[in-house]
C-alpha cells in the first residue's frame, strides 16, 4: 500500500526540484516558482507525518495552513521587489543583480 | 708614579681633542700643542725610566671598568683598566715618546705648507696616545683596545693625503691586513680568559707555568702571536708595510719603523711567559722571524724607491727581533728594538729630507747629494752603518746579541740565516747610499732647478707641498729637520753601549740586567760571533761599492744576467698577485655565491610567501559573486551539513 515513506520521498524529490529551480534558474519568476515548490513540499511532509503518526493530533495540518499563509505573503513582497527591479533594468535575469559584493 | 703614567698617556690625547675641536685653522698653535704634549710625555717617560733603573720593582694600579657578576653557568667578567710601570714599559715608553717628539719637530719643517697641517698633528698625537696606552696597559684586553687604536691611527696617517688613490688604497690594505692578525689575537685572548679567568699579565704570569694542557696553551700562543704577525708585518702579513710608505715620511719613521711595528715585539715580550711555556711555539716564532728577515732583505735588493728599501729593511729587522725572542732572549729582542728605533727613524727622516728637497723618491734619479746635503748624507751613512752592524755603533751590539742568542738556543740554521741577512742588509743599504748620495747626479733635479709641473706629479707630496716656492733642487733641509737627524745619529752611535761589556765595567749592570726574562743576561762580546758578522757586513759594503760606487760591474748587466731571479725579487715574490688572486677567486667568489643565496633563495622564499598569499587571495575573492543564488546555495549546503552533524545519533552514530 502507499505508506509514509512514499509521501516523504515525494516531498523530498519535490524539495530538490524546487531547490534546483531556486538556485539554478535565471528568470526571477522561475526562482519564485522553485521557492513555492520547496514550501509546498514541506507542506506535504507535515501533513503526511500528521496523518500517519498522530492522526488525532491536528498540529501538522494547522502548521501546513500557516506555511501556505506565509508563502502567500512572501510571494506578494517578492513580486513587488521583482517589479521594482524590472523597472530599473528591463530584464528579469537574476544574474544581473550582483552588487552585493565588495 | 701611577698618576704620572696616566698623565703620560693623557697629554697627547688631550692635544688631539683640542686640535681637532678648536685649532684646525691655527697651524702653528696645533704644532706647538702637539709638540708640547709629546714633550711632556717624553719628560715623564724619561723620569719613569730613571726611577725604574734605580728601583726595578713594578708599580701597578687598576680600576674596574666593567663588571659582570657570575650568573648561573656564566663565570662572570671583570674588565679592568690598569697601568703597569716596570722596566719594560718604561723603556718602551721612553723610546716611543722620544721618537714621537723628534718626528713631530721634524714634521714642522717637512709638512710646511700642507693644507692638512693641523689634522696631521692631531693624528700624530692620537697615535702617540694609542701607542703609549698600549705600552703601559696591564692586561690583555686593554692592550687589545689600544692595539686597535694604533691600527686606526696608522690607517688615518697612511691615508693622510686622502684625496689621492694610492694612499687611500694603501691605508685600507694596512687596516685589513692588520685586522687579520687582530682577529687571531682576539680569539687567543678570549681563550686565555676562558681558561684562566683573567686578562691581567701579572696574574697570568703566575697561573700559566702551572697549567698542564700544553697543546691547548700552544694553540693560544699561536693565536696570540698572529696579532704581532699582523702588526709587525711578519710573513705572510707583511704586504701592508711597503704600501704604507704612501704616507708622509715622518709618519713612516714614527709608525712604520720605530713604534707601531714594534708593538708586536713589545707584546711578545710582555706575554713572554705564555710563549716561554710552549717551546715549539717559540721555535715557530724564531723561524717566522728568520724567514721574514731574509725574505725581506732579498726583496730590498732590487727596489728603486728609497722608502721601499727602508720599508723592507724594517721588515727584515723586525724579523731579527722575532728571531731573538723566539730563541728565548727577551733582552736581545728588546735591545734590537731600541737600537732599531734610533737608526731606522734616522734613516727614514733622512730619506724624508731627501724627498723634501728633490720631490721624488727613485734612487736612480738621485746622485751626488753629499755635496749639497751634507748633514743628511752623513747622518744617513751613520744610520746605515749602525743598521749594518759595524763596531762600535749601536746596531753592532744588538745584532751581535741576537746572533748569540740564536746560537745559544741551538738554532744553527737560524744563525746562518741571520749572518746572510746581515750581508744582504749591508749590501742594499750601501747600494742605496752609493747610488743616491755619491757619484754623479743622475737627473736634473738632483743638481739643477726644478722643471716645473712635471716634477710635481709624484706620489709622496700632497697638495700644498710644491707651492712653497723654493723649487725642487737639492738643498739642505731646515734646522727643524736636521736637528732631529743629528740627535738620532748620536743615539745610533752611543745607544748600543748600554749592551756592551764596558758599560758593565763602568756602571755595573747592562741592558740585559735591566730587561730580562728569567735571569739577567750579562753583556759580553763573543768574538766568534762578532767577527764573522762584522766581516760579512764589510763584504756587503764592499760588494755594493764595486757595483754601485765604483761601478766596476754594471748593475743593469747583472740584472740582465740574472733576469728570472731579478724579476722574482722585483715583483716581491708575487705575493701581492697571489693575494689578489685569492681575494678575487676565493673570497669574492664566495661572497658572490652567498650574496646570490641571500637575494634569490632567502629573499625569494619570503617574497614567494607573500606572492603566494596574494595569488591565493586573488583566487578566493571570486567566491563573492554578488549573485544571491550562489549565496543561497552556500547557505543550503551549510544547513545540510549541520543537520547531518546534529542527527548523527539518530542515523546510526559515528563509524566504529
């Protein structure tokens, strides 16, 4: 049957794909999509642990809702930043934003 | 008496300080002050000599100079500044101050018109101070300090005309060669201190005879002897003395004939107890002395410059002194030092008189000077006769004593070397006299007026000398120059009588009972030694007359016939060339290699470390890309590692 392990592996894979996107993509929106994917994989993890280990305890699912809220807030702020940068540079490549060095 | 001995040394240095500080422009005052100071030293030293003759017990006093207490394994150091007045030092002080005084009086005439006149008298006073300090010091360390000071004064005085190349080079050569000797001397002194714990002559005189490791003592003795080898220019450290003739002639008379070069002999006499304890080293000293004597006499046979002949003669006579000391007779060595001081200073001052008059130094360009410069000529002849050892002049008695001591010590070979050298000595001195003083004038300026600028282009005279307008023609020198010559001539005649048996008859005691080691030595003539020596000297004079006086055999013909030998002697046995080769291909080569190592290897290492750091830093800075994604990746990597580390227990613990 489909057990805890399957969900955890799925969450892990999604996390890695999201990490890859966040770190290796040049388009800022794609980076955001990666970050969203990472957050959602964590959600899957939380809910899976809740369902299989402590079904009567609703903490995991509640935590997952919090994570969704945070993700939404973060996206709004992030998109605002990207729009501001886009107005400056007219392209969305994160490679161009490299002033955070000596 | 100790106060007087201190005053004896302080007077000249006070003169030096005053002249250097204040009197550079007032020449007469400088000369007067220097002469007054050395006159004071002369008076005091004669008084000390007189009281030592009356009462020969040594008088000794010292103050502490530097004291380092004993700490742990370090035995402590006690440096003392002390004064010792005994017959030996009183005699030496008298000789030094007498010759210094006469030379200073002479220099008033000789250096007239020279722009460095005050500086000259300042340096002469400094030298007198150094030499007198050396003479009265009572321990090895103080002797060494004054030894170095004497070397410094010699450097300053040889290079007196410092704006010309040859004196500057010669003074450096003198100082460096001296340094070689001083290095060995210093090590010897340090070893003495390490073994006996003291530098004091008196204390060592008690301790050394009881010391049993003769091998080590021999090493110390040889090292200490390298000092006199350097200072008194024995082979192979003799190379500086002929070049030192670049200095003014009175300087040559004072330093390089009578006093500084005698400092080595004085030291051996002072340290005689050390050498006496190791007979092998004594024999070495005697052989070095004997070898130098004949070596230098051979070179002197073919020299043309009047001062070089006298310089090699000095080397030869110093060899005689060491021969005497090495044969165990301190009396004979010191006696010859005394008489040599008189006649060699006389000869040098006489040659200075000639140079002052003619402006050049080549004997073959002189001739017939006896008519125009009688006082110089006849005092010079007296000096040469004394040097040759003719009865009853001073040199006869002292040379006789030396040959006698060589025979008594069983050194027959050295005796014969001494006899042959006596022959050569008489020959080259009279070669000089017949060529320079008698015969016909060989060049214009020996007889007529100077020819102008050409005659001024010569080595001995400095900047101002020819400008006094009297022209370089042969003429007798002024009284300030001839009076010292006459005084020294008188001393060369009668100075030896103190070592003669008649003195013992008239006054009781003689030189050998005043200055001796072990037992007093009676003065006597041993006819078996005296007669051959005199005959040999007369033979030398006759041969010189044959070749150079009556010119029965032309010396150019002889030079042609014996060309290889002649050129060997003329090039001074190629020793200077050999030293030049060694310096260039050994010392400088070693220096160049070490310099390369210093620049490329050692500096390279440290510069390389710096360059490597810079390069590494240059590569490392590329981590800071400024791109957020790389930073995020690093953060993630770090978090992953931390999580793994923290969860070690949960995932199975550390590997067993």
